[in-house]
C-alpha cells in the first residue's frame, strides 16, 4: 500500500508518493533494536586462542543410572558403544574441521584442527553445537542399536572446551584418555567376572579388588577364570578413534552413447570418509600411518 502526501507549496498543491507505510514500522523497530542493543555488551568473549587445537569433550550425565535403567550389559554393552560411535560420526560429518575423535565408555573427545575458524572459534558455540548434535543423534539412532527396547527418557551430555597449543600436548591428552580406558576396562572386566562367574556380591568384588595392581587383576582373570585379558576385544581395551580417510570406491553408472544406446561403465573415485579404528594411539605407529591428522607446530 502506497502513502500519498498532499501539501500546499507557494499557493499550489503538490502530491508526493512516499515509500510504503510499512517503512515507518520498520524504522521504528530498527530504532527500538538500537535502543536495547547495549545488552550485547554483557556477553563474555570466549574466542579460543589461535594456533591451538580445540578439544570438546562430552561426558554422559548420570550415565550410571541411565545404564542401569536401560539394562546395559556388563562390563561392556556393544550396542551402547556402537551408538556412541554412530553419534560421534554424525558430529564429525557435520563439522568437518574435526580431525580426530576419541571415545570410550560414555565419553567422546572431538579435536578441531588448530587453524579452524568454525563459529569464529567461540568456545560456547563449538561446545553447544557438538553437544546438541551428539545428543540428538543418540536419540535418533537409538533403535538402530537397541531395536524395540524403548528409550525411557532423554540422555544428557555435559561438555567442556580445552585448548592444547602443541602436538605433544594434544597427543598426551589423547594418551591420558586411552590410558583411562585401559584402567577402567581392566577393573570392570575383573569386577563383573567375579560377580557373574565367581558368585561374589558387588560389595565382595569391590573388597577383593581393593588395592590390587594391574598384574594382580590379570592374574585373577587368568588363574581363576582362564581369561587372557590381552585377547579381550580391542574395542573394549583401546576405545574408538574416528578419523577422516580417503578411500577409493568404484560405482557403476549408465551412460548414453552417440547411437542413443545405454552402457554401464565403472567409475573409480576417491572419497573422504570417517573410519573407526580400535588400536593403540599412545605409541607412534598410529600417528606415522596418519600424518594428516596433526598440523605443524609452527603453523
């Protein structure tokens, strides 16, 4: 709708056509926004320091209770571990600046490359995006791993952001998480073996293992239950590392020839995909085989 303005100028009458009336309302909203825009000054600057790897680590909130109510198998539930990995893969596919993710039990750490500029390196944006994508994926893919077993209530994950300035610092962080995986899994394997096969109560098993070293735990498994801990699944002992890798794949396409006939041809192309590795990442071999994960320390 156009607005007409009629006015008298020097004895004559002049009619002008102004911009739509909506313009006045738009202007009023703009002025109101400017008036209150000062509240943005209360926001905290949480830009992550440049040239540092950004690690977003998620942990399941109150997952001991969650696992009990959803009857997770002990000491390890491959369905739950698979769902965690699938959720992490979803995060990496959404945020391609993540160069490696490492997970075990109810936690996953996501490493953004040190030159990443996603979300202007704002810690709150990175953490909330990772947490929301992971949580929603966990719910979305639940049935793929647990079938008709119902999800009784929404899971929760808390997050934190930590910066690591060097390759050595980042590797030591990941070493720490994998060492934690080994320590916890060895304890849980012995604990639940004592309960499930040894007939002890949880209190008795806890008392039996109090103060024991790794060698003693291994001895209990081997001498009493004929279990060699070193042959337990790597998924349980080493956790899961997700990385981007290029893989050659061949697809079949139908192409139309000049004589209008169609012919099937095989096309090979290189695609970048996220792959899971259950292996040692504390030693050098993994990093030597995947040199593109880390950036030079002088970047």
